[in-house]
């Protein structure tokens, strides 16, 4: 939400939504791979393509939801103005 907040203040609400989605997808791909390599990210079920796609879609949607929250707050606060 912090990145979406900053993105909304700098570039607008659409960029905030995109930022939230990218952060969610990044977390579920790179973040999960790092967690898997370390150990706590391992799951007990088979990681089939359908499970992977469901997880990716869920993370992208959740990222957009957090982007809406952070971006909305960023818009309420207003854009940064030059002195």
C-alpha cells in the first residue's frame, strides 16, 4: 500500500493500481522462489500449473485491492507541489 500511495501522489491512480498489481505478482513469483529456497515457502501439495495460475491471479487481484486502498489514500492526501 505504501508503494501505491507514493505512486498515486506522483503519477495518479491508474499507476497506483498497476503498482499494486506488479507488487503482488512480484511477491508471488520472486518472493515465493526465494522463500522456497530458504525453506519456509515450501508447500505440501503438488505445484501444478493450475495451482500456480490460481495463486498468481489471487496475488494480482489482492495487489490491485491494496493498490486501490493505498492509491485512494494517496489521492486524498493530494499530489506533492513544488515550493
